[in-house]
C-alpha cells in the first residue's frame, strides 16, 4: 500500500467524521494523515513532530536506548509515546504518556490509548503474582494490582504496534514485546525467562477511571485505556528471577484465589480499578455468564485452548463510583459494562 493511498484513506475517514459532526475524531485523523505524509517512515526518522495536542514520536526507541533504569517517573510521562486509539481500537496517532493521562475540562477522560495487563501464575501452586505500585508513581500509587500493567509504545525497534489482523489472529506480538520489556523493567525478570510465545492473549477491555482516591475529587490524573489481557505461567516460581525496581514497585506477593478474595475484603488495602474489573468479571467469576467458570479455575484449559479467547469484542466498563469525576468532572460513559 503506497503512502499516498494511506493518506487518502485517512483523509477520507476524517472527512466522513466531519460530516457526521464527530469533530474530535476528525481532528485526530487529519493530524495523523498529515504526519504520515510528512514522515513516511515515522518509527525510523530521527525527529519528533508536534501536531496540536498530539505528539507523534519518530524516534527509534529500542530496548537499548529506552533506558528504564535511568529514567524518572517524570521522564516516562514526558518521553514515552503511547498509541492513541479510536473507540474501535484503531491506532490513529500518538501522545505523550503525560498528556494521555491528564483529566481536564477539555479532555475529561484523558486520551484513549492502548495498554496491557499481565497475569503471571505459578503452576505448581496455582498462585498469581501481585505487585503493589510504588508510592512514587504519579498515577495510582500504592495500589495492589496484577503482575504488570503498562503500555506499548511508538518508535521501538522491536515493534510494539499491533495491526487489526494481529488482534484477530491473537498473535499481538507488539503488546507481548511491550510486556516482556516492562516485566524486566518493573520486576527485574530477565527477557529469556518469559519469552514472547509463552504469553496467552485472552481479550480486550475499554475502561476508564479518575485517580480520585490518590489525588482527590478533582484529580488531574486517570486512565482511559483499551487493555489487552495477557496470561503467562511458569512451572515453579523458584526458578524465576524477581528483582523489583524501587521506583516502580513497593512490594510483591504470590496469592491463591482465597487469599486474593481475603485481600479484596480488606478495606485498608487499595486496588487498581482495572484489576478489580478483570478479576471479578473473568478470573474468579462464578461462570454464570459463560458457563465455563473463571480463567483461574483451570489454567491448563485457559493457556492451552481458545475456549476463553475473545478477540472480536471490546468489553466496556465505567469505573466504580469512587473513580468518577476528576479534573474534567467525568460521569458514566457506558452505563453497564458491556
């Protein structure tokens, strides 16, 4: 497909959005079309281009040049370039991590972007590895959550941008590459111990949440993500190297289902909103909706069959009441989770 053809397609979609009065999406798509035309090979160029609110990174950001251990939380906010999405999970541009997570009157839920959530299990004990996000994190500090949660980025030498066909066939090598990168960064798990082909992609959810528990009713920070759920297992955790990064993780623990439910009931503990959604909807559900039980009930079936895989749906959730509001005073978007 030629660059001019791609430009024409993007411009045409933008015009259709304008005709339907969807001016916000039209603006994003027009800027992305112009950026694509000027850069042609955006992930290989040496410059970074600004287009309104959207920053399109054209810097090669290989695992070697992306120095997670030497970057501060502010550095990540300014320099990481996340994948801006349409509601249908189409990559339509990019933005800084900071910009995408800011809840303001003009962007009440920030900017929708792609994310992933990793769940790592010990098969010998059926335990799940949790982490407590560091108190120095800007968004959702101190909360307990699943093993690793982060974002695929633009501009990485190991490409982290998945196309629709990658989602439909379940390969999502870009998201998996990002997961391997962040597991090493946050938890010190060497790349070779959890290879990309050991991850199982299960489904996607679109959720949003203002970080009001940390930053108050008018919190300037929050999440608005289409989150890819990845499961991965190891035969025995004793053979796994874990050295948490002090600026990323305050604590880790391996838990059984019973222990996790006990922790959920403890009012003194904080949990990330996305983790609660995934755990209560799919991992430890009664199976009333699917008739198949929860994903954690039979890890062998979850990992070695496609019974639980849903690559077509994007399940949508509003947050619990305490995560409504924020700097843009955002209210319910979806009503009931779909």
